[in-house]
C-alpha cells in the first residue's frame, strides 16, 4: 500500500488548486504518478529529499509535496 493514501492526495491537490476545478477522479492521480514514475525510471532524478528505491513511491511523494502537478 502506498502512503500517503488516495484520499490524502486528493485533499492536498484540491487544497493547492483552489482556483482550478477540483479533481474527483482517481484516474488523474494514477496517470500523473505513472508518467512521473516512468520519467524517474528513464533517468530523471527524484525531486524529493527522502528517496525510495521504488520510482512510483517517489512520484507519489512528489505529487503530495507539490513538486509535480496533475495536468
């Protein structure tokens, strides 16, 4: 199980995007984290200080901390 949870991610993302429409779909988070995880696998350095050996975990934390955004 990934931490932070899906509900925590949704809350954090929606708090940051007060001027935009709120996210209501898990699909948006899945696509954003999968794209970022693929970039990390392809050689990009994770943007977080607490790095995990798993690219998906790094991508989830980057999204949670606001270092990447759901487009």
